[in-house]
């Protein structure tokens, strides 16, 4: 039987236990996971809930993964055994009101698939009990069954332990630049937080030929990495005045776009102060759903026509974006290996979570 990292008690540690995986039903495929990345969102889910939703045990988290299709269900024609796939967090059908309005990350199909009452029922079982998954799929397991919309076929030339990062960190950061706001050549950008998502914002802004890419963090190592990813300026928030530094780098006007990826509400408010009149603050970091966002000067937002927007998974369409990002990596334009701090076996997941909470490293990748 396959094994998974299962949280058996709310807030408790993860245990590596055997799980039963049902066969794929109509429109589904079974995937043997090859690699999965660890994200702050996983830690939030394991700490008692995510965006106001409590996820009861037994729980398997993980939402950034890649693997190989080993079995297909009835009616599946777009995937075959042996295909290399990245697991998508969200589905998009291209036909709902949100997809037609150009917001595929808000597709209603995602919510349908995430509801265990829909589709073909629970996928994982532990001691005959259905296992809660993180949305429609979880990746901290050796095998998973998902709808074909969530298994995005990719070029097999990319190593799967790097491809998994495209499922969240890469597509979220790059997508915020390309899809959410569409940064143009010559525009000024600032990135608050240089973790896995923030570094991908940095490299996407570099690829967009932004006039400045200002990286802000409190970690010297992450700031140095941001420079390697294309940051034109770095600001150590422990010692420098961020607003002054940003204005000095942007002709005194502020950035066209400020991207906040830490999930800290103070940083979200600060992002608004860093943009110029007519600029946009893009909020990516996930804060608890009940946390209010306080704007210091609402008059400035109105009189200077500033905008504040969220970015869900880079406002992307996985079936379009994932293969494009793979191609950019294979062409040498996108950095992926540099995001990986350490590769671990899944059995070391609790130690990896401790490192993440302590701010050590960028991305841990579990290999199966």
C-alpha cells in the first residue's frame, strides 16, 4: 500500500502511514507522485485551517507536486499511462462566468471538485476512514487520484523534482506579474518578501524588462538570492527605510506595482504606500481570513487613484501556464534549481516544517 504524511490529530505532527487509494473513476487518473514542495499554505492548513475553513483529521496536505500517470479512468482521452504531469491546485473549465470574464483562477469548477459530495467521492482512506485533502487534491502521498483537469501534462525533459515547483511557487509568482497586472518593460516594481513566491515575482519582473526590481526582506541570504534572480535593488527592512529606498530607486514617484508575498498585514498596508499615483498593490500572501487590512491614508488611495488587488495562484490557467513555464525552464530563461534549498524524503516532513517556520531556506522538495 502507498504511504502518506497524515495528520491524525488537529494541530498534531504528521505521521507516515499506509493509506488506501481507490481506483480512478470516470474522468480521473491515478498519479504516482515523484516530488512535492512544502509551502507556507500547507503549514497554515495543518495548524487548524485555511482561509476560515477547518480541515478535520485525518488530513493529508500538500498542493505542489508532480508525478507520472499510472492508470486512467473511463472516458479519459487526454492523458495516458506514462504521461508526466504537474498537479494543479485549481481547475478551470473555460466556460463558467469567471473563466469567460478572464478570471480562470476563480473558476467555479474548482469549488465543485473540492466538495467531497461531488464527483466520485473520497480518494484516500486511513483505517477505513476517508482522509481530508487540501482542496481537490493533496500531494504529500505516494499515490493520488485526481480529475484530469488537475493533472497537467508536461514535457518529460524537465526533472519532476523541479517541475513540482511550478504547481504553486513558480506559477503564483510569475503569474502575478504576467496575468494579474501585466508588468510592462520600463515599469518599476517592488517585491516584499523573497521566499519561493517572491523570488518568482522577481524573476518574472526581470523577464518583463522592468526598469527596477526592488527586493525587500529581512534575510540577507534571501536578498542575495533575489539579486541572482534579477533584483536591481535590495532593501534590508531591518536597517533601511523601505519607503525612502523605493522612492530613491523610482525617480521619487514610487513603484508602478508593489507585490506583497509574506502574508503579514503590516506589509500589505505598506505595499500601498510604496506605489506611485495610479499604481497597484498586489496581495499574494495568505493571512488569516478574519484579519482586517488597515490603510493608513485612504485619502491618498482615492486622490492618487491607487489600486489594491488580490492574486489567487497567479490568476492563472494551469493548462496554459504550466507547459509555458516548463518550456521557459528548458530554454534556460527560468530558474528552478536555485529555488530548492534541500531535498528530503517524505519521512522528514516534520523537520522540514520546523525549518520553514523558522525561516530557514527557500523551498524544501520531498522526493518519493
